[in-house]
């Protein structure tokens, strides 16, 4: 499963456990069938500040299934083996952060991973492999694609729900269709924009968050040193050129912010693009941008948002995201949001229940929307062909 959660930076505590809540139906169903449920999952990546063990995740899951979840901080060692052998029918065991094992993230396809040490050690101990990790379905990693080649496998309930819901909405989106791309990653934005505008899935793309800032830069706006620095290593000459190409290819179908919000003397201040650069980094879209985008969203019939418009964890800079999300649910059209942080923000604004669909996938959802195969789904299909349903 994908229970990779946002944490707060000081105490390293889970701040939103929606991904944990979403796998509860699968876990409960397996427990009800008297399965011995052995769970594998990751949190972040090695070397990142939020790469921690899964002890808290086990506590959260335990609370939501209303039953004990045993946690061992080990994946393949003696402690894990002992705990697996002690697990009784109907009980749940969560093993340690699977990305602690280097071969988990080694580059390779399902056949290579099927020979990896994780599968080699654990596959003989299990009867079935159930994958409910939609959020990581775009990753060809050992715990995700290696088992289906070795044991009969199935998708979990969340995975199936995600695939059916997203197919139903995006196969024939109602028009006009608007995509809002934001968040803290923008390296893949140009490819995504080209695909969704090119194949007609979207009529308009709104760029906010770091993608918005990067595209402003590509349009020749001097966003200032502080905002440019935040773009870091994703700001390659290739990415900048790709953004320029998108702007000249699609013109007004790609909407950029007309102002940004910065923190000045402890307050949120909107700065027009014409008045940039500013010394302070842009932390959100400005008030005029929010109003401009709100109108576009209100007249849409399908609206998709991936990634927030600003630094939602900072008070006053969640405003842009809140305005866009409120317009999405008020528009009366199909509204879909994706990504760990985006779903969490919708809950914080008390809007989550009003969306047509809230996906647990960020990168996985984008890969799906690009029409590219998801390695985990391909592996599950292979398993079905090999072992039957
Ligand atoms: C996600 O949050 O998108 C998934 O858990 C995958 O995480 P990753 O981008 O570190 O592979």
C-alpha cells in the first residue's frame, strides 16, 4: 500500500493520514477473510528529511481499523521473519520502511525485481499478493512489481476504485475542461501540458505553485532571486526551453498568474507581475490571479487540480488554494484533485467531501492522465494471465 504521508518538519509527525484511511476497506476485508495480513509500504525516500520508519503509520492504521497493528522495524531480517511466523489469521503486521532496502528502488522492470531479495525472501511465505498502492503505481519498484510474477496477485479495493473513477471521468471529460497544475515539482509539467492540451483532454491549463513561477520565468518575467532559488535543480535549460515552447504553441490556453503573494512585514501582500522582481519569494498566487482563475474554473464542466497553488502550511498563503478549490466544488461540474498534499488541503478546508473524486495519486495520477501504462497495473495484468483470476 501507499501510506506515504505528509509530516510536519519539526516533530516529524504525520499531519494528514488520508492515505492510511483510504486503505482501510482492503485491510478490513482481508482480515474478515481470516487472512494473515503482512503489509509492505514506504515513507519518502532515503536521504530526504521525511524518510522515517512506519511506527506512527501502524498506530494510525490501528486506530482506523479499530484493531491492533503490529509493527516491526525490519523488512527482511530475523525480527521480520519471526513476526511474520507469529501472525495469526485475521491479524495485521506492518513491516519497516521498505525503501530502507536499496534493491527496492533499483532501476528495473518487473522481471528484474521478481528476482530481487525482497521477493526472494518474502514470496515463499505468502499465498497472495494484493497491491493497493495506487499512489505509487507509476513506480517500477521491487515491492510493487516484483511479487506479481511469482505469486497470484490482485489489486486492492482502493486501487480498483481509483482506476474506475478516473477512467469514467477522464475518458470523455465534459467541456470546458480545465487542468490546474501546481505543487512543488514542475519538471514534468511541460510534457503533461502538451499531452492534455494536445489530445484535447483539457481546454485550458492553469499554472500555479512552482510550475507557475517557472513558466513566468520562461515568459521573460524576472521573478526575483528568492523565487528563482526555490526552483532549484528542476530549473534546467531544457525545462525552461520546454516551457517557452509550450507558451508559443498553446498561447492563451495556458494561463499564468498575474500577481503573486509574498510575505512583507509579517503580512501577505499581492505583487503584480509588472512590479516584480521582489526580494521576498512568491509563496502563493496573488489576489487578482485567484479571482481570474476562479472565474475560469466556475465556467468549467470538468476541473482537475494536482498540487496546491502555494505554501498551504503557512498561514495566509493557503488562500489561493482555498479559493481555487472552493470554485471547483461550487462550479457544479466534475471536480477531481490528486496528490497527498492536495487531498490533505481539501480536508483542512472542509471541502474534501464535495469533490467528485479525491485521488490518493500524485505522480501516479499524472502518469494515468498522460495515458502512459502504470507499471503496477501492468504487473497485476501479467499475474492474472499467468495465474488466472
Ligand atoms: C507519492 O507520494 O507520489 C508516492 O508515494 C510515490 O513517492 P515517490 O515520488 O517518492 O516515489
